């Protein structure tokens, strides 16, 4: 579903794919996040996504001007998972609301794995 607004200058549409890309980019900028993984990856974290495929680790549900976002992330070993997840939630909510004006009512962070760096 797209959010569509009519202005004096024309029509503005914000797609779920655009919201997913914004949310994914905001999430990976947070401390403690290694990357995004596709939803439902069952055989372990074999593919950490970066660059232009960040939206594959994000699911967006739009209902008018309200947005619900689910993120699937991999975190660094040794970080406080609760604090990092809370930081991701706040960062994603702020960025979506700042860039689009849509109300973000829910951001869920699903930690699918922890990466150990040697």
C-alpha cells in the first residue's frame, strides 16, 4: 500500500519499498548492527546484506499515514542487545517521521544472529 498525498504542486506517493530502504539504511548506521538479513532465513545467518539490498531485511505495513516496521538484524558479539535494539527502534522511528511525515506506530527489531569478530 502506498501513502498518497495531493498538494498544490501535484501528487506525492511514498511506496513501501522506499520506506523499507529508509528504515534499513537507518538501522545499519546504528552502533552494534553488523547488517540486515532476509526474513525467514532458516539455515543460520549465511548472508549479511549491505548496500542496495538493505530493504530485504525490512517489512513495512502501511495503513494510511501510519506505519509498522519489522527489522531482521545481526548484531556484534558483546553489545547489550536490549540497548542496541532500543537505539535502532528510536533511530528508525525518527528517520521515517522526519523524512516522510508519516506516523511510525511500531518498530520491531528481530535479532537473528550475533557475529563474532576475531
